[in-house]
């Protein structure tokens, strides 16, 4: 699935990582010491302002879900072994995943931080030797939405994602780099593409290149894959994104998604993402609210996908 623009940048609303040092001191009960020269009045105003800011920002922070143990292990493994693991290994992994997904619904998704970050061996097969994947913050989503696997496959491999998700991109250009015909004939389990996109969010315009892939896992039989067939998507940035403002950094992005029909017409979606972004003091990936805002936006993206499925798009 294409990277959702609504999830590109997240405002960090949690005092733990946003507030300047003086504000953190007030949060801990300290008093601001006014500078010499009659700044007592200014200091009193600052104490009241910072106290109000703490209350406002604290109210914006959302409690996130601890990742089920199955996801902490499965999602990094799925990214690292996307091409090398057998269909049977993926089928067995999905059986384990199913145990963590029994109480999940589109109105009650699980989302939060992945503590298991990617490491060098996990990305070596992509020949990305110029970066440290440990610097990329991990997050996950476990969700369901209404669609069939057959219809969802059409959505995932459709190259005009700007048509499916309008108003998200300034430009979206994507082309297959392997044979779609061979993939659809099941002569190969893999379909690859390359994407260039431009998107504007607020004051910033960002351009990036993505390498995407879709893997079809066939039904292994009732015993080995009671869930039936599955789809595994993978996306990564081969190079940092480019911002018109040179001070903004989006250095790394890795994603893996697992889809199967939890029951006929209802998709289980397990999503792992590792991202390194630094857009300034209030906008960075190493924060609780980055995880909160991005994972929340991914839930909205699933709802848009559900609407596309219901409309028979593409």
C-alpha cells in the first residue's frame, strides 16, 4: 500500500519530548528563577503560560497498546525474510498472528510502538549499507476492515494510488519493475514496482522515491493455513526523502504489511513500520505522539481502503 500522506509527519504533543527545559522544570514542580533586572513579572506570566501548555499538551497524549508478543517477533522477521522465507514459513507465522487478532476490529484496533527495531542484518539483502536502521522508530497496527483478498489485491497493486486516495499527493508516478502478467498467472509470487511522489502537508513539500513489492502466499491447506491465502506487502525508501526546506530530514522508512481474510469478506491487517524523521523540535519520530498520530492515521487509511473495496475500485 502506498505511504499515506496523512501519516507522513506527526505533531509531537507529549510534554515528555516537546517542552523546552524550563517547561520540564515546571512540570517537575520547580520554580523559574527570574533574571536580574526586574523580570519577576515576566517570569510569573511564563509560569502560568507553561503550566497551561503542559495541561493542554498532556490532554492530547493518547494511551497506546503494548504490542502483542507475536507482532514484536513477526513483523521484523517478515521484513527481514520477505524474499527468503518459504510460503510454508509465512503460513505458520500467520497462524501465530491469528492468536493475537481475535478481539481486533476496525472500531477497536491495536496500535502502538514496536520495541523491536530493525538492525543491519534485517536490511542487508536490500543493499542499504549507508544507514543505521536502529535509528528508525518502530510502530505497529493490527486492524480489520471489510474487503475480499481478491479485491484488496487489485487495490494494492494498482499503480495510480492518487486515484484511489484523492487529495493525498501532488504527484504520484509508479511503474512495475517486474511482470504483472506473470504475477497474476502465479508464475511468480512476487510483483515489484518503483514510485516517485510529491506531497504537501501544511507548510512543507516533500519528494520521495519508494520501492514496493507484493507477495502472494497461496493456501497451504486447511491444516497449515486455516486462514487461506495471504498477501504480504513491503515498502522502503532507497534514499532519504527531499524537502524544499533543507533543514527537514526524513532519512529512513521501512514497512511490511500482512493481509488475509479473517473470515469471508473481512481482512486482518498487520502493519509494521520503522521510520526516522526529524522535522524540527516539535516534529520527530522518536516520541510517543509520533507513534500515536501515525498509527491513528493508518487506521483512517484502512477505512479509505474499505470504502474503495465497497465501491469496487479500481
